[in-house]
C-alpha cells in the first residue's frame, strides 16, 4: 500500500508539474521600429517581466504587413501597431481582438510632399501609404478632406516603408505617408515638407496591442496581466521624464531602432516626446464601456465603410477584449 500511495503521489506531482508548465512558453510579442513601443525594450532591459514571473519573447518586424500576417496566422501571440490597422485586419477576417490602446501618436506619423507642391493642386497622382495601413489612410483622408481633396482623387500605392522612402527620394511619389524614422530621414534628405502629421489631428492615430484569438483562449489571464503590468511599469519610467539618453539608448534594441539611432539623440528623443502615454486612470477610462477606445474603433469602422474598404460596420465592442489590460492597470495604481 505505501508503494501504491507513493506511485499515486508521483503521478499527481507529474500532473501538477505538467499543469504548471503547459503555459510556461514565452508570450511571443511582435513589435515594429516604432518609438511608441520602446517600453517593450525598457521592460525587457530592466527585467520587469522576470520580476513579475512571466516569460516574454520580443519578435521584431520590419513592417506592419508582415507583422499582421504573423499575428493572423498565430506565429506570434500579440502585436503592437496602430489601432486602426488592427481594425482593418479584423474586418478582413483576421482572428484577432484589440486588447489594449496604450498611447497616442502626436506627430510620429507624417504626411510628406515634395517641396513646392500644394496638395490642393494635386489630382490623379500617386499617393504612397504602407501595405494595408488603415491607420495611415484614416489620417491622410482627414488631411485631404481639410484641403478639398479625397482619397479617390489619388492613385493609392501601397508598399513597405523602405520602398516608399526610396520611391519618394527618386521623385516617383509626390505625396507619401510614413512613420518615423523613415519620415525623419526623407524630411532631412529628400527635400520634403510636412503637410500634416498625427499631431495636426490630436487623438486620430492611436496605438496599442491586439492578440490572436487562439492565444487569448490558450494563455491564462494571469500571464496576460503580468505582461501588461511590465509594460505599465516601463511606461511609468518614461512618463517620469528622468531617463537619460545614455540609459534610454542602452535599453533599446540597436538593430530594431537603428533608423532612430542614426538620426541621433535630438531626433530620437523628440520622437519619443511626441508619443502621449496616458496615466493609468486615463487609460482605464478609455477602455471602459463606451469609452474612448470604443468610440475610436467606431470612427475607424465608419471611415472604412464610407471609403469602400469594408461593406459592413459591426459593433465596435465586438472587436475589443481588453479585460486583462484593465486588470493590469487597476493592479498598478
């Protein structure tokens, strides 16, 4: 009998161990060379996730399209990008949900024109935007409307930020929408003027995270909460304004953020300053029922329908599952 009890205990211990390791795999987090997602690098370099007991694997992508494809196919669990981009992919059938709106771009996405050109005189020319970048289209549509133009007046050309930058430099694109650091580069080198940017229309370009639906089901809520708590701790450091350039630069992945680092301290810190990170109370308010995030998603859905990018306009709340982020915010007060 003692031997049987010992075997049973060993079997139970094995099951318990299996249960604790079933979700021990690292949370795979996709991100772009977007300075608004620098808190991911800060959280990693400062060991916040290790302190919180969650494994995180940061997976960099060169462009939004490749990252979104990886998220939709389940090759990563969660990704950071423009909120409107996630809405666009969800409307195309990608199995994803918006899980957090973390910050607002206040100048880091720019609409650039060749020097001497006026948008009011452009008609039928090529307009460059990122591949399936609903967020960029949302911004440039507002700009065009304010100047008596609309998207249908232009030939939309979608490509990667690198190709758009090169084509603008060659004179093949009179107007282009680009994020920093590419926007900073062509403004400095290619005779570009800034027609408008995300600061021109405050609150229009928001950014955050979306997760693959299968990952949301298979990964325990506590793991998601700990991931977001690490993000929130890193944001608090940046919001404090006490991080010196050497410390900030040392925490960044030098390959991912090479474009910014080439631009130097002033441009990089200026780009960081253009990102508006809300405090926890503000973020909680935006994620509640009928909060700012829901209204923003509703506006993007309406834009997509009116622009012919989507035939339907579902309830905004059906695209959002932000409980874990809200719990992380509440726990981080």
